[in-house]
C-alpha cells in the first residue's frame, strides 16, 4: 500500500469486534455492508482501514481473512459491488491484480473465465480452489467466490484445465 493510511488502533477489541463496531449492515444480507470507521481517502478507491496490533489492514480484506483465511500470495480481495467501503462478504471475491493478464500468454491456460466475461484465474487462485474443494466447498460456491462459471471452476479443480499445477496439496 503506497497511499497514506488513517491510522486507528482499536484497544481491547478483537478483530471481529472491530469489524462489527465499524460496520453497518444494509437492510438485507445482499446490500452493501458499509464501513463507518476510518478510511483511506487518498486511495483511488476509498476503502476502510484499521490497524490491528500495529499492522494496517484494509477493512474488506480483514473481513475476508477472518472468514476464509489468508488468500495465497499475490491474490487480492476485491469488490464485486465497486463500493470500496463495503465489507459484506457476499460482495467480496478473490482475484489477482497484476498477474492474470500477463501470465495468460505463457501458460496453457484455457480461458474459460475470459471467454465467459468473468474473472480470470491464475496459479495461486486455482490452487486455492483445489484446496477449498478438498475442504468440502461445492463447485457452485467456489465458482461464485472467484467469479467464474461453475464449469470453469470444476474443470480447474479436477485438472481438465491448469494441468501444470498439482492436484494435491504439496
Ligand atoms: Zn457491497
């Protein structure tokens, strides 16, 4: 993060309590869940920020990590709703910011996601999807989470596509 951050250090609250303290759920579970705490006003897209044990977090990333764990390296938590201050998990998904377009050139990627106008996968994300599948997540949920079609998710998980990646965790 290169932009200045509005620092805030919550005292005596767990990260989950911080999220609850600073967010206002919309009228329905599908509405944006707007962050009311400090924001990074200098970013191109304004988003919620908070400091946990001296570590600055984007609020939506913190929400994702508390619910799903750390994304793989290079994978970012993105908004489907284009509302940077939203922390509704239903509006967040994983995606690679820089890699996905460039890597496509070099690899034997079959661009199901691209053809269908959906998100683009990359190595880290495919490995994460295979991990989720081992943990019992359905193809439908995996597809929804990463923003590709159910077939694209299934093919990536079972190895029809992305053959160069291991099927099992190393
Ligand atoms: Zn939203």
